[in-house]
């Protein structure tokens, strides 16, 4: 669809960098969703971030609605975060020993969330991978239930019917993941309790865990139906399985704890990432102390990392969480409401079928008339209309996620100027989507 976009924008510096990158890196990017594959064109190479804005290699400034895919709730280069990083880095970037910063970050996470112990890792992928290992070890079982369209990182067992880049590129799964691995994964439709009940009826004694995004954000945003997560916990526990709530995207964004703050559930393990690293690589997983005590060196379940709990990443995460007070969450909620209402009004004005779908301040806009409740309904989208919309926004200096299957991420840095620019761009982009 991309080659026929109505507002082609030349970006010579980005295009030259992309050419070089493609020679050296598969597809020219280090994570697939950064490429503009589903919308077409060369991805913009960014050189700087300032509050609500990104600046690209051609010197163009964009209002940023991606926020590094979630971590940057305070916008780019917030002075408190930059200070914390500079101070930590000047004291040494890594020691390979425990540090007090890890305790501080863990204490902040434990205070905000239902977990009583947390293990720090470097990415959301490591968090979910390790949580699954722990759940399998704790139950002595092997099968895992996941939901179609949910993305939990590129863990082999969880790459079946995954969201995010796997959805964007329309991939069923991934070559290289063995049948033996996916045979241990039961993929069910999201929001479908009858399917979960049936899976437990058939495989109840083999299921180690159900893993779910606390609120789905990787097939676009699809909130769990009322009581869905609670019922997952009940069913899992009735059959001796664990419930893993993946809050990598929602954690510390939709409330001071995450989705748990809006829809508390009696889960067993939680995974975190993104916001808790403040834009540096940090993630974690946690649960009750007895369960976490099975991890090495307290217990036999191996889990480790050369850079886990890195002092610079911990400093960035801690600074970011300390800024995330009640006022920050009020501003995030307000920004999400403003942006989604402006976008919906513009699309309605141009007669473009769409659905705003939100889980707290995390939202996305589906280019479809169909009510979206799961991956199948998410895929009723008109992705060509989205591509036209995306490029028209880009051409007017608004950086949206380059995929119809991704959430729009707001930040507290979105000020009146940025919102005004957005409001001006939306009607033009809506016209582009209508073509
Ligand atoms: N879980 C969820 C819900 C995510 O959204 C993501 C990333 O987008 C991950 C896990 C994987 O995190 P990472 O990309 O840090 O490995």
C-alpha cells in the first residue's frame, strides 16, 4: 500500500541512512516494527528527542505518539531522567555486583504492584520467558495457554499467533520455532472464556500457566471484557495452574501500578518492562515470595543476566517512576482522551469507518466498522486506509506507530502546541484515509 500514499514525503537523509543500514542489518532495523514495511516508505532515522517531539536526520520535527513503544511516559530527555542517567554513568556503567539502585527500583515496583519480590532483567522478552520457566518448574507441567494477538516478546513458545510485528507482517508464527515447542502452547481467542474452559477441560492437568496481556495492546488495544482476567485466575487456580499477567506495556502507564490498578486480579506472576526502564533496557518479573524463591540462587530454577539490574538502567527507571505521581497519571489520561477524541472526530468528519478502543490511557484506532474484541475482529481493519492516514500524518510532522496493529502512546510532555499541531493535521490525514 505504501507506494501509493497521497502525501509522499522525501526524506533524503533518512533514506540514505536506511540504504546503509539495509546493507549491514537485516531489513535495516534492529526490531521489525521500526521498519515501515506495512505502511511503505523509508523509516525515519531519529537524531534527537525533546519533550513531545522527535527530530529526524533531515531536521524535521515530529509530535511523537510512539514514545519508544511505551517507555517514555514523560516524553523525551526529561531533565530528571537525563540527570539520573548522567550521574549513574559517571559512577561506572556496570559492576557485575549487586548495587543499591537495584534495591531501590525493586522497592518502588513492590510498593506499586501486587508482587512482593521482583527479579530484574533486560527486556520484556526475558521477563515473560523467565516467568514461564518458573511457572513450569513450580507446577511440574509443560503446557502454556496464550491468546491470539497477544505479544509477549519473541520467546519461542509464545510466538504462535502473536501480535505486534508478527501481526503487522501477517506472519502465522516464525520459522525456527520447532513444532515440539509450539505443541506445548495452546493458542485461544482473546476474551473467549468458553474456549479457556474447554482447554482446561481437555488439558487441565498439563497446563502450567495461562499468560495474558493484562489488557491486550499488541493487536491494537483490546481491553479484557469485564471479569475476563478474574475468571482466568479462577479457572487456572481451579486446575492447579498459574496466571501470568503481562504488564510490560500497561505497567506503570495506565495507573501507578498498571492494569492492576484498574482491574485487580489474583494473579501469580506479573511481568514488567518499558516504563520501569525509563527508556533504558530494564524489565522484571515478580510474584509472591515463596514462588520467586524457586529462582536461583535461592532455588533451583536458573535465571541470570550479565547486565541485569544495570545501574544506569535502574537509575533511569527509578527517576521515571518517581516522576510518575498522581498528577502525571491525570495528565496521561487527559492526553489520551484529547488525542483519541480529536482523531475520532476527524475520521468521522471524513466518513472513515473506525473504532476507538481503549484500556485506560492506552488506546488505538481500528480502521474498521466491526467491534473489536479479539484478533480476528482486529484483522477486519482496512490497513491501506491506515497507511494513507499514517503517511499524511507523517508528512505533517506527526509520528504515529507505523502499523495499524499498535497502540498510540501519549506522554505527559504533550503540551498545547503539540496538541494544536496534531489537531491541525488530523482532518487532512482523515481525508487521505477516506480515499
Ligand atoms: N510483553 C508485552 C505485552 C509487550 O508489549 C512487549 C513488547 O512490546 C513484550 C512483552 C516484549 O518486550 P521487549 O520488547 O522489551 O522484549
